[in-house]
């Protein structure tokens, strides 16, 4: 029987109402679900932070930001891009029929075609700083390695113009060079600061053209990480400013500036273990190291160095103890050139130089720079320690030349000695009562080499005067060898006497 026929009319009415309510409820629930998803805007407003940044902090940050904006506006117009071309010629290889003959068949060749040369051009990129102007000539300081062995140089300025440039001069010892370009357009000169006032923690802003033209005239920011760093590439004599401001290839020659927009250094090299990319170890030549070079490049085209005429070295701990210079800063004049300014002025082998014109020398590198920066012909006061006591000598500095500074025949006496310690006795299996000095190195073509000394000899007398330590050796060398020099020494358990060197 039909289900609805069994139900009373009243029950049928109730059933229909319930069914209608269920259908309505389901539809309402579905409709509510479909329209209740929150809008993205509502979510964003719900997630906004309620933390308020103090107005004073924002104002301070804006002031600092304004400072960096001003630094870029002040310094960048004096920064240039150096585009260089190096040309080399190379003989074309003779393939003996391969690969050309392999692909195209044998060909007849004229005898003149063999051994021909082809010209290869390679492009380079670096940075520079406009530092001087004379009439329509602008002078740009950069690195030696940026322009070394180049045949073409062009200067690109921040306003998009390019000019042919000429090499004015270069100096490999400090990795500096200068180029010039001509124009009637106006370009501001860089403001040069005082790198002697730079301190660790100072702001440092690097500018230049890293990694090519695509990133030209970039500005990066960091701090001064250290000062007085040494050990740069190429054996240069600078002490470097270290910074974590990102520096990359192409930044070389560009400025490192301070918070005042003054140039405090010239970006030069980076230390990296990833193939040359910046890892926060950038180094700049202090601008004070370059100021005299800038003037000399413009006036003479070359940089002159003062020459004292000594070979400087860092004494070992045992050597410092024997000379009573422990804890002292400076450099040991281990050898002196005969007839040099030092020889004429009274500096002797074994003297430990601590000051130049009253300024302390931190180490050998700084002492070398201090001497090099003295103008040839000027007199300089050197403070030194001799026999444990300080004394001053006046020396008239001469010009350094490669000929005179490499003439080993005048390098007196030309031997490096170390005191015989228990460690040396043990290594050489020497008796406990053996005294004297161990020959660690004999410099070629020097008096010590000429008279027959060799590495490993043990010197026990100089000019017949017995010596038992390094202090006695230098004293005898200073007081007893004015006209001639010879050594008494032990070699392979045999006592020998050297030839005599006449001064």
C-alpha cells in the first residue's frame, strides 16, 4: 500500500513541513558556507602589527639615510670608469693540415703564411678618482694594476660621457697610477681626507664600477674593519685599510670615503675564497700614502723614493732578547750598504730603528714607507737602539734607484745569523759547550759570500775577536772591521778561516 495513503492527512502535513524545513536548512547552510569566506583585504587588516615605531627612531634613521644620500651626491660625480684595452701579438699555430685540411681538403700554402702573428685585444675595467685639474686637463688617480700593460684607455663619467685618456705615470711599489683626460666640461674634484685619523668602526662607503658596466657607479656601505693591514698582492709596500663594505672586481681604483664624503682610501684588492667575489674582506690604500705620489705624477710623471741604504728585518724572539730590544717596535738594520746614506750617517748593522723624525715606526713595513716618503736631499733624524741604549743620528736621504739598491757587492756584511739555542744544538747535534752564531743565510754576491761563508757554518770569531753572542758580533763588526773583514767558523767539525774582504 502506498506509504502516504497509510498516513492521516494530519501526519502527511507534518511530514511535508519537516521535509521542507530540512531542504531549506541545507540550502541555507550551503549558501552561508559559500559566502562566508573572508576577503583578502580583511585578512591583511587582521594581521597588521600594532607595534608603533618611535618617531624619534624614525627621525634618526632618516637623518642617517639623508647623510648617505648626501655622500653619494657629493662623491660620485668625481668617480670615473676606466675602460682599458690590452693588445698582444701571438704567432698563429701551424696545424700541419689539421683541422682545416681535414674538413676542406689539402690546400697550398705560401711560405710567408707560416709563423704569421695575430693581434689579440682584451678589455679591462676599473675605477678612478678625479683629484686635480689644470685648465682643460683632469687628472685621475687609480691603481697600477688597472692600467698596467694597456695600450688604450678611455674615461667614462657618471653623466654618460666618454673621453680618451693618457697615462701620466705609474708606480708598482704602491700600486698607484695616474691618467688624464681633456674636456671643457666641468667635473668636481674629490675631497681628500686624512687617513691617519681613520679608526676601526668608522663608517666606510665604497664607490666604483664592480663587475662591469652593468653595475657602474655603485655605492656600498660598511665599516672600517681594521687599519695597518699588510701583505697585499704584488709585494707592494702599503699598509691597508680593511673594510667590510662590499668591493668586487672593477672597484679597483675607486674611492673609499668616510661619513663626510672625503676620500680616505683607494680600493685595491679583496681577499676571497670563492673565485674573486666579495666576502667582506676589502682593502684600500690609505689616501695619505698617495698624496705625494699625486703631486709627483703631475710634475714629473714618476714617483721618487727616499733611500736610507739598509736591509730591514723583523728580529726573532731570540735575536730580540740578545739585542735587548724585546717589545720594541721598528725594524732591525741587519745589513747596511757601503757608502749609503745610512753608512755615511752612522747607522751600523745591528742597530734597531724605532723612530723617524720623532714618529714611531710600528713595524718594518711602516718604517720602509716612512723612509720612502722622505724627499731625496732632506735630512732626517733616526732614533735607534744600539747596545741596549737609545741614540739619534742625522742622515741625509738620497734618491732610491734600482741599480744602487740591488748592488749586493756593497751590502755589508751580507749574512743572516741566529743565536745558538738549545733547540739548534739539539737539531744539529752540537755539544752543550758550543757557542757562537749559526749562519742561516748568506746573500749572494755580498762580502760574506765572496769570502766563503755558507749556510750552516757556525761563526765563533770576527777579525780574530772571539764572539759568543749576537750583541758581541755586531759590536765587533762595528768597531773592528773598518778596513777589512774575515770570519773564523766551524764547518763539518772543522775549524776554518775565511778569505779577507777589503773595504
